[in-house]
């Protein structure tokens, strides 16, 4: 970890900036050593990194200095732009890789999976990267194959990237945009929101952990229950009547492309957010797992076909009541291939094709769903040849229970 007071060489080392860059920032007054001892503050590491990032985007140090003299912008606030910013260790990547048993090829693949540039062997290792490499080494030592580790890291990167983007958008729209509307300058905004930015970041770190732990607990118990049911069945003990097949449902807003063209991206995004709220609310009631968002819709997984139909019909009805564009659904029951939290195979493809041909405010189901949810009412639809399915499939229209 970097010390609290830094020499010029320390600042160059911990910021990973070239000596000429640091000297230029100091000459322009963008970074200022102490008048007493000529040393730099630890916060200057973050300032130097921000300045280097701005330079990399095409904004020169001279332009930044000119903006600061004009009172339009400053990097003084940037002593900590990310809460609990990790420092650099005194070890380079060559030494760390040798210790962990991770070769350079796997190291490069790890960073590519995370969507980050691979480090050079003589670069100093960040504290958080050192911990992450240690975790990867321990997972490998437990017998998990490298390809499986990389798949999981990609899932982390994609989904956490979406979380971070959502946090960024919330901060801009709910905090920064109102200040802009009141006539506050960028410099004033940054100075006013900097402490709140860090506080919200720390809250998000903890919130993500709490939600992940809660979801993991549910998933672990579901997995253990499946193991017990399978073993009891092997012993001839009927623990439950639950069908081992899975049900996949797709729901989307019909005419979403037209809606975007007619009303703009912002309103379309608002409609998508409202549909997601409805899906999550109804999904909890009917035991759904939200597999993924699809821009104009969602993919859901159920263990019970009847609940899948009930949930889809409720979502369609609630969307209409909320004044959203018409929602439609497609549902299929059968075997699926589970991988990295997602599902694949014929059943998934069939559900996707059904939603693509469903009329607005309609839920189409495959014959397997109708057979597994006999307590519900369905109206037969014409048998159709679905693109990519390769067979004629009996299709039904789900009828609301109170209809």
C-alpha cells in the first residue's frame, strides 16, 4: 500500500504515470507538492491517474490547466474518485504469477474475460488484483477447470458492468441533472457531489454483497432440495409430485421498435423499466427466476408449468392496467441445458419462437405446457411450423382463470 506522504518517485510508481507526465502536471499546477517538505499527498495518486485518463481521451494537460485558471474545472476533488481506492503493492506481475502458479497466457485470458487490458510483467500489481489472483489460484487448486473460471469471470464482468452502468445513470439523472437544471456549473457540481459519490459507492458495495448472499442462499437450498428429491426417488420414496422438467417463458412488449421510433429512446426505456418492476413483483409470487433482460422483454425460468402460465397472464394484465404497450408471452416446458446461469436447448428455442408469433395481450404455450398444467384452461390455436424448430407443434392460447 502506498504511504501517506510520497516522493516524486513514489508518485510516479504508484500512479503508473511517466516521469514527464508528472513533471508536466506539477509545472502546470494541476498537482502541487507541499511547500514545506516537497512531498506529495497520497490523494495525488488518484489525481495523477485521472489526469492521465483525461489525456488519453484527447484532453491535454494544457487545456485542463487553462480550464482551471478560468474557474471552469479543477481536479482538486479527485483525491478519491472511487471509494476505498486500492493502492499498488511493491511486487510486479512476474513475481505474483510465479507465486500463484498462473502463467502469462491464463493471466491475459483472465483480464480479457473481465474486459480489462492485460498487465505487463514488470508493472506493479494493484492490491485488489493481487487479492483476485489469489482467489483464482485457490479456486483452481480446488479442482475447478480454467475454462469454467473464465466463464464465471465473464458473467461477473457483464452483469456487474450492467449494475455499475445503472448506478452511474441513477447518479446522473437523480443528482447531477437537477443541479444542471438549476444552473450549477460542472465545477460546482463535482465539488458538491464528490462526498455523496463516495458514500453511495460504499453503500453499493455492501448492498451488492447482501443481495448476492440472499440470492445465493435461495439457489443453494433449491439445489440441495433437488438432490434430496432425486435420491428419495431412487429409493422409491415419493417426496413430492414435482415434475423434473423445466418451464421457460419469454415476455416482451409487442411493437417495441415502433414505440422507440415514435416516442424516443427515453420513453421506451421508461416502459422497459416499468415492465421489469411488474415482472419482478409477479415473479416472486409464482416462483420465477429472472434469467436475463432482452431489451424489450425478459426470459423467466419456472419449476412449475401452471405457475408459469399464471405469472405470464398476470404480467400481461398488469402491463395493460399500467398503460404500457401490449405485452405478449411464449411458454414451453421440457428439458433444458443449464450453463452459467442461463438456459439453452429446444425448450428455450420453442418458447422464443412462440413469443415471436404471439398476438398482443396473448400468451401462447406449447402442448407440453398444456399437458403439465391441466388445471388451467387453454384454447387450441392452429398448429404452426415454427422457424428453426423443425416440426409442427401443437400450440394453445392460455385463458385467464377468471375469464
